[in-house]
C-alpha cells in the first residue's frame, strides 16, 4: 500500500471514529438517562404522570376537536355535583325533547323517559351516550347552555388555556376545542375522584332492567394491564381520540392522543405511549400522607409544640435507575404563635435531585392548639425559666 493511500485510509478511519464519538451521549454530562425516542401517528399527543409532569409530547397545545373526549369534563361536573350533595345518585332524570334529538352515540332515550342519575352517569361513562349527557346536565344546571358555561368556568379553574366548550357531548360545533395537554390535566383531576374511576371502570352494564346491554368503548380495560379509564371519542371531523390512564407499581400514567387516522388507532397509539412510559420511568415514594416529619414550637399556646404531618402522598416519577440522588428537605418556621389550626399549612417537604427541586408537598399541623390564657402563659414562662436555670 502506498504512503499516500495509507494516509487517506487513516484519515477516513479517524474521521469515522470522531463522527461516531460525537453521536454518542456523554453519560457524565447528564445526571438523568434520556429514554429512547417515541413516535406516534396522532396529530397531537401527551404522556403525563399523576403529578402533572409531561414525560413526552407532540404538538401538545394544538387546539383540535375532541369529539366525545368532551365528556371527561361533563362527567367530572356530574361527579362533583354528587360529591357536593347537590344531586343524589337515586334522583330521577327526565329526558327532554332536546336531549332526545342529540343523535350519534346514544341509549335511545325517549322524551319524558326517566332514569336515575346513576344510570345516566353510567351511560355517559360506558357508551358515551350523547342523549344521556344532555339529559344529565339539564337536570343539574337547568339547561345545556348553563352546563356549558359551568364547563368553561371549571376549565378556567384548572388552568386549561386551550379548551373551549360549546356543547356537553362533543358533537361537531364551531369553536369547540381542546388540546391534548389540557385534556391530560383534566384527566389528572378526574382520577382523584373515586366515584369517577368507579364509573369509568365498568366494563359492561345492563340497562332498563336487563333489556339493554352496554359495553364499554374503552377496550384497554380488557387489553391493557393496569388500565382503569377513561374516555374514547370519534367524529369524522375529529378522527379518533382517546384519553386513557393506567396504573402499575404505584406509577399512574395518563395518555392522550388526538386525531389518529383509522379505527382503534387511538387505542393502539395510547398503549404505545404508556408502554414507553412504564418501560422508562418508575414511581418513587417520597412521603406518605399523615406521616410525621417534624415539629414546631408554639408561642402562647395551650401546648408548647405541634407536630407537622404530610398533607398528601408524594410520589415522584423518575427515569428508571435514577433515584439514587434523591434527597428530602423540611422547610418550616421554627416557631409560630397560637392558635394553631389542624390541617393548616406551616411548612413544606421538598424533594431534591442533585440539589434541584423536583417535587414538594405541604406540611400541616397534626392537631389544633388553642391560644393559652394568662395563667397558662405565666406557667410556661416559669417552666422555661427553671429549665434553663438549674
């Protein structure tokens, strides 16, 4: 081999070597491993954990027609009305002519036909019944328009910036839209309500004393391990949409896909997102609700101190194998003045990874401490004096 040819070959080898090295991730430069990439045929998609952290996204804030995914909000308002005591599951709901005229997916309600609130909610959750959604919202709010106003108000309270409702069931309408990200936030709120999840988890139900068999449109309840909700949707305009959730080993994932192209593709793409999430992330328990993590001194109180407890469970979602650098820090005032109210916030438990905050939860007073009278304050002063002056 000539010297010139040898130099050329060596130059080419060196070039290929450095190109290869440049393409490799520098492990020591990043504390967290980057999971493998993911692709989806959905026009817009989000994978979120139960804390609201986005694990993966594609056009997450794009405003798109949501079809029956709209009913995630419809059902949430109905569940909250039950929880607040405004309606009872046994209340009778009478079908208006307006509800009867809805069309699309329905349970074929007749004008004047009555069903219980519970049955109407099941019809909405299981088979996405448009007529039941309208009848139920009319029962709670008096009219569909009043219900739509309540839906938009609730969306604003949840910080949904790319959501606007025109009807309660998602049938095509101008200026009716949601984003995948907003929908995931809405699902995040919905899964906090046990009644909501109970309704969405019903696989099949016999209606009208066994005359009508309802089968859930969410096939992930059968197909996917840990799946327990939530809502499918389809119109010609919106294509195939799905907002789903599943929980495994303490990790809850929320997958939302909008505008997938063909039948069942919304379910397939959602499973793909959640498969990726469960493969690459793990739930790390940081603190349990009501666990005692510290105490603070109480000035002028019937008791001299009160314990601080965790207000809610704190579970962090981290890339698998990356939980060794987690630390916890309690931030609270060293002392406060009485009275102390049970459940009131007096500090925070902060979770850190390599010194960076990645999660936190409120610390609250374990019990109430009343303000002391003069004689109790004087007694405490004497006790303090003699404890520091032996």
